[in-house]
């Protein structure tokens, strides 16, 4: 018989991406996007914050944020 593995508890808060700012990218190679995401759980539920994100992202994707109190500053292009 196969033993069932215990469920792994993930830390952090779920958030849904609502906007991706593709005009302003950061990072050495321009691989970091500024995304606005709506918090789906926790004490900040419903709040929209801006975070920097690495990798492919689409509007409607669900991501897990380790912390909801930090917010990314606006990316200024020179």
C-alpha cells in the first residue's frame, strides 16, 4: 500500500494579479515587472498593492506573497 504524504502547509497570502505594468521594467536585463495585485486572504483582504515580480505573469494569475505589508516603489525610468 502507498502511504499518504501529509499536506504541506504553505506560508504567505494568496493574491490575484490585476494589472501588469510592462512599460517600466527593472533589473539588469529588464526581467522584473511591476504588478498590481489584490490580496485574497488575511487581514488585508481586498487591498490592492504593487509588487515587483520575476518571471512570466498574466492578469488573473494567482500568486502567493510572503508578506502583504511591503509595497514596491514606483519604477522611474530615466
